[in-house]
């Protein structure tokens, strides 16, 4: 089970880091044609979301690898779950597909439950 959780953590971290880096480091004007929902958000809020996703990805991997406060990994997974549930709502509001954030939310939930010892 530990190996499965590590694989899910790595996949989730990669996806969140990539999405976060795109939001955090792409100029707002180049971001909005690809992410229509971003037009309804101020640029600073989009950047904050990107940095939050990056920090969540780091929190999934670094604490357990270093052995320093490994409880931060399931906490990061819970935070990413909340972000992805917000993403699902945002995509629903804009009549966009919810499949990517919904899948990431399920993975984050599995990681959080697994690392908190629920199974």
C-alpha cells in the first residue's frame, strides 16, 4: 500500500506542480485564452492559486522524503483536495469540464486517507 500511495503522491505532485507553475509564471494575458475562468479572477488571485498548488505539491513529497514532519504530506493532500473541489465548482460555474479537477480531488482524497492511516 505504501508503494501505491507514493505513486499517487508523485503523480498528484507532478500534476499540481505543473498546473501551479503554469498559473504562477505565465503572464496573465497569455493565460486567459487557455483558461477562460481566469478572466473572472484578478491576476494576483490566479498567481496566488498557482503558488498554492506548487506549495501543495512540494508538501506532498519533501516532508516524507526528509523525515521532517511527515504528517505534512496528508495535510498537503487535504489542502489540495479543497483546492480541487473549488476548481470543480469554478468549472461548473463556467460550464467547463470538471473531469481533470475531479480526478485530482479523488487522488488527493486517497492520498490523505492513506497517509492518515485510514486504510
